[in-house]
C-alpha cells in the first residue's frame, strides 16, 4: 500500500505474528508510516479478526514497538466494541501510563459525546466512533 502511494497504513496481526517481516517494513518505509492496532481482551492481544487470543500483554507489545520508533497506536477493547456501553478509559489510561510518549486512539464503546470528553481528559489523542454515529446517538454535525 505504501508503494502505491498511501501516506499511512494500519497494521495489527502482522506486527504480532510476523514481527521480523513487520520490522523489515518499518526499516524500509519508516516508523511514521504505520498506525498500529492493538485488539485487546483482558489486557492481552487478540489477532486474526479476534479469533486467536495471545498471551502477549498490550503494554509489552506497544513498548517493544516504541523501542524501534513506532509512536502511533489505536486500541480496541474487544469487550466494548459495538456495545455502546462507554469506552475502556481505565485500560487506556493504564496503557498511557505504562507506555509514555505514544499517540493513542481509543476504539470501541463510544456511545455519547461525553465519552469523547472523558477520553480527551484521560490523555487520548482521539477516538474511533462508529456505531454511535450509525445509531444516531452522536451526530456528525455535533462532532
């Protein structure tokens, strides 16, 4: 995708399951070209569309990648995604505390505008809002 002109690509399972290949891509294109996804279930990564649970802690994963220059991450708490029950703010705060200096985007659970204010106050750089827009509990005009 980068060879085709994309400015930024998201990577998830590849960075977990084929780390050497992924690190070669980072060396070739630069760390600033990658937006890393971490799908989390009980602080551990899930891969391949959430079908495979790993023993890798999200904090260890992010810190290993920041050590090679990656800084942009988004995290989806699988238990919250699509549930419209509010984001996993405590998890995201823990990630920011254990992985200082990263840019972290929250994904999953956002159901109302107040959730976005909560995430901003917690130090997140943004949030992915999906179902709340689809369901009409957050209007694009409001955003």
